[in-house]
C-alpha cells in the first residue's frame, strides 16, 4: 500500500513539474496532491506514524506556499523539488532498508543544490557553488561512514573500523546540517541567498539527516557505542556555544538565524548521544540499561526540536523577505526557540534532557540549559526588530500557520499522544525492548 502510494505520488509530482513549464501553478497543485496521497497512505496503513506525518505534511505545504513570495526562474519546478523533499521525509520512517534510508537522504539533499540558487532576477551561482561543495563532501562522508558501520555489523570484533565509521558518519551529519566547528558555510550561505529557499533548507532539509543517522546508529550499535558517544557530546557542546555566541554578536537578521541554526543543531545532536546507548544489541546484551520510556523521550525530543526549528525558521525568514511580520507572532516563535513552557521548543529540550541525565551526561544537560539562557537576548532582539503591525499578506498568513503548529503543545501536551507514536517509531527502526 505504502509503496504504491509513493509511486503514485511521485508520478503526479513529476507530471506536475513537467506541465509547470507552461502553467506554473500546476507544479504547485501537483505537489499538494502528491503529498496528500502519500500522507493518506501513511495514515491508513501505519496509524502510529500519524502525528509525525501531520507535522511533515504541514511543513511541506507551508514551504510550498512560501515559494509564491518569490518569482522563480525555473517555472514551477521549485514546487516539485520541495514536494520530492517532503515525500522522502515522510517515507524515511516507513522503511527498514538501509539502502532506502540512504536514498531518502540523497533525495532530500540534492534538490537543495538548486533551491539555494533561486532568487529574483537570476540564479545565485556563487552561493550555489559554495553550498554544493560543502554538501557533496558532507554526503560522501555520511555515506562512507554508513557503509562502514553497516559492514562492521557482520564482524565479531569491529574495533577501530567501527570507530572510523562512527566518526565519519557524525562528521558528515555535522557538515550537512551545520554543526560547529563544521559550520563555516552556514552564515555566508544563509545571509547571501534569498530568504525563501533558505527557509526551506533550514526547516525541511534538516530532518532526514538526523533520522538517517539515528537509524544507522541504532542498527549498528555495539559495546563500543557507549564510549564513542563522548565524541558526539563534545561536538554538540561546541555547536551550542559557537552558535549562540555568533548569534549574539551578529547584527544582520539572516546571519543571526544562521548561527541560531548552528546552536539548534547542537541541541538536536545531543539526542544522538542518548539514544544509541539505550538500545538492546547483538545477542541481547544492553549497551546501557535504563528505563525503556527514555528511548521514546529522546526520540520525541529530537523530532520536536526539529519541528520547532522548522516552524521558527519558516516564520522568521519569511518575515525577513517581507521586511517584517506581525509582532506577537514573532515573539511566540522566539519564545519557542528559547524553550519557554509549554511551547514546542520547551518540550523538545525537556525530552532530550531527561535521557541525558539517565545516561550520566549531566554536564551536557547543564550546557543545554546555560545555552538556552544565552540565546534569550538575540531571539528577543530578532522578534523586536522584525515585529510590525498587522498586514493582510502572505507572510503573515504563513506566520499564523507556523505559530498555530507551535502552539499545538500548549493545547495538547505531548506527553501521551506524541510519545505513543515515538514508541512505535522506535520499534520500527530497530529498538528492541
């Protein structure tokens, strides 16, 4: 059912992209129909993916709508590219095949090579070349690391080969999403490219790399995992401080958001520190024995932080494009980034911190809390400078949509409804409880 729905969605997406060369709006409508078909298949055949699917569908549709704010030179194909990224993001949690997980990573990464160059009046080739160079290197590192880790699963004594694969995978992930100190491309690209394509890259393109890394690390976990995760924890800490200090000292709005992304990716990377330690591996020997619910908390925390990051980046970058958005909406998104309860960003951080305490990384917990406090001034400043009075325009419509999604955790606390879904997702990607 799922495979047939995805094939049908891809066919409609392709047809819409082809026809969009003559009628641009057909690309938009084709992408919407393709996403609805894929989501319907998820909701029908795998109900435990429902909440994850709803968030991804919402992010995809909002990004498609935001493209209407820019006059693209590629005649509607941009809609097809965003639709393809969204389909791959929906599909990655519905497969247990390593090859398909890596294929989803590539399908999300490659369309951004074109999207980053889109701007009104012609392609931004200089930014595109810089971005593509880093992304190709990141993808190669990630793929080689994943293959090495998969190979070590069949070896009785992986040893240094496992460590090499782990390090390459995490470095590839860090370069892909902008984790410090491998973040050098982020400030320049975010501040030089058009805000609309960057809002897509900063939101939708960040989800699959983390899910793919999580899937591979759980699939290949062995007794060495508990010791090597210190490498990931140190990277997460460096990224938090680098991002927040960079954002505090930056004046340009897009550059502040670039460093904000570096900090946020550090928070999410902390999720990878906890999860591989708590899986049951090999012949049943646990990598680390804790309560099963902490696995679901870490997974839920990572995803909620990614969703909160997506909502905030879409809202703020669209506000930059329009030179401002309705002030209360900007402040709500800023508070979610900071982690004010009970907004989505708060729950994401809380769900990551609890497993970190359980596995003994209390120093990393302290750094997350400290960095959340450091981020307060620049998020408030950003909201203040971008906040304006109400105008009935596309930007405010998009900001209303992302704020409504951010406020979901206010009306419905995610302790039950989201964690239950995460339990099923964890079991699907290989966590044995």
